[in-house]
């Protein structure tokens, strides 16, 4: 994770720049911080090497996807 050691403000700046750089391209991002993938068109949640959930952030929250929502709650504080 390129932003794992950064404070949230620095991460936000990098994410804004990444959105510009990646626009119109397919990009694979591996992340533990959901803020790094929140705006992705499709999020794949992997557990023990298997895709267990997929969708956009809004879809995964609406579906109350077990793994994604658990991580979301933990990161929201």
C-alpha cells in the first residue's frame, strides 16, 4: 500500500492526484484502507485467496457485505 505510512491529509492529496492520473484507465489497487478504493467502480474483497464480495462502495454498504462492512466500521471509528 503506497499510502499506508502517510497521515490522512497526505493520503487525501495523493488520492486526488491518482484520480487524475488514472482517469480513463483500468487500475488495480491493493489496499487495506478503504479510503484508497472508495471511489473505485468495482471493489473486490479477498479473504484467504478467494473473492468473497464485490461491488462499488455504495453497493457493498447497501448489501451489508460482511467483510467490507466490518472493515468499514473499524476504519470509521
